[in-house]
């Protein structure tokens, strides 16, 4: 399973500092090495999951997208 989430801290830092670091983070499995992108596309079944307690991923993500196939980086 692939897990995707948007890092709100990166978005805030970009706005504050005038930077453009990619905020979309995705990884294979809950402990996989993260990759980052500005835009991704999904092939195959996907599911959006919200957990108010922030226990979906070790980083504390509260909202993630689960997908069976690796997301394609568009940019």
C-alpha cells in the first residue's frame, strides 16, 4: 500500500519564507522512505482516510490517501 499526504507545515513555511518546497509526501508502507512532489496522479483504486487523533502515519498525519499503485509524479 502507498500512503500520500500533504504536509501543511511545508505549505506554511513556503508562504512565510517565499520558498517552493514540495508539500506532497508519499511512501510505500507506513515506514517507507518518503518521496516528495508538487503534483501526483493516481492510477487504480484510491481511498481518502481521516483520523482526528493523528495516528495514521508515524509523522502524525491526520488525513491520508491510500493507493495500491505507486503515485506518478507529474512535477
